């Protein structure tokens, strides 16, 4: 199995990302798994009368893409997610193509911690989530 990077292998400014189109199936499966059946996500008629005039994806569905980048790419397998702050700055609509990106902004070697900027953007470059995470990279 692939191993993630240790703190000594990480560099400030290093980035990783992934891109995914958010589909109706993603939203419905996320609602089923989490139990979050807010009609803004699953009921087209309700959503047409709501603020954004159409269904939107769950914020946490979009945020989970950040987790995928951290767990699979940077720092990668074996790291431990300690904390995450999130600001939901724009809606994610069904069909949007989201890029989730993480960037190392601080290394704290004495605590084996790394602070990451976390951001998700849609296909137009609009930031839909902005935040920070702290992770414990794997040890040797």
C-alpha cells in the first residue's frame, strides 16, 4: 500500500488537488448515507422556490473532496485529520465541476503537525469553500 509523506518530506507551498463533477446521483447517495434530506438538496419543486432557485449539493459533500485530497494525495495515506474550518462562500449546483485543492502553509515539526489551506472552486473559478485544516503526517 502507498504511504503518505512524513513531515520531513513535505514543503511549504506544496499543493495537491482533485477534480470531480457533482452529479444528482452523488447528492442522492450522500443524502441516503448521511440522512440529510433537506429538500434544498433533493426536491426540485421546493428548491425552485428557495434562495438559489434550483437544487444545490450538500456543503459537506463538497467539503468531503478536501478529505479525499488529504487522505489520498497530500500528505496522503497514513495521516490523521485533526481539524478543519470551512466557509461556504457560494452554492454548488448539480453538474458543477469542483476542484478541491490543499496547500501546505505551515509545518510544526515539534508537534508533527501541518497546517493546510483548503479551497474548493467551481468550473468558473468561483471559490465555493475556503478553509484550513490541521493534519498529523504519518511517522516513519
